[in-house]
C-alpha cells in the first residue's frame, strides 16, 4: 500500500506562496519503519517563482529570521535550487503508484502545490480523494511526535516524523488494512 507523506516550506501562507523546499517519503501506515533514504527532497528555484508573481509574506520572512542559522540556510540558501518544471517532473515521478497522500494539514501543502500546478498549466498527479490529513489525526488522538525534535522545518525530516506519527496512531488505535472484500 503506497502512502506518501509530503511537506513544504514556504515564504507565505497564501495559496500562491513561494515554495522553498519540498520533502516526501513513501511509507506503509500499518508498518513500523519509514525509509528516508528513498525520500524526495527538492530545493525549488525562488527566482522563477518570483518571476511568476508568487507571494512572499513579510510575517513569514520575519518568522524564518527567528529560526536557527542552519534551518534558515537550508530553507533560504541559494545553493542547489531546482527549476520549476524539473521539480514538477520529479514530484510527479515520485507520486506514481500512490494510494494516499498525507500532509500536516492539506489546506496548506496541497492547496499551494495545486496553485503552482495550475499556474504552470500542469495537471496534478493526485485526485482529491487521495488526500489525507495527519494534523486532524493527531488532534483527535494525540500527537505522538517528539516535541522540540531536531531538524524541525526541514521538509524531509518533518515528513519522516509525520509518517512515523501516523504509524504510531494507527498502531495505538488498532487500525488494520482493509481486505479486498471488506466494506
């Protein structure tokens, strides 16, 4: 069962936000492990997005300024940025075979990604019914992720912790995979 957790870091909270980075990991929500070695991590070209008039929010820029230097450099540094078309192609390939796509609040990550895809004239590689929300799951059951964990606001590391959190909640609640004959 191919589930994917994805996370983005941005320069705004609006749907047309500039996306700094995207992380994604494949995982089995009924399993015990998440393999970050096979994850996707992309640092996206900011200048191309600014040329498309994507949004930068002053409050978000100020928030980034309050983060540790290594977190800021990873998100905002200019090195190894991927062009928009190449980024979309990479994400599309990574999502092939996905049954479900999880986010820590899809009203943020998915909405921003859908806005970018529309702006580029590209179809999204997911259907609305594939989207899952770990934030709601954690608010209903309790958030099993470690507080003040190292690597927070690195999109790939956040994905790992969010996917592990989904696995932990599934295990605690006793969620089992559906069999083909179940309703």
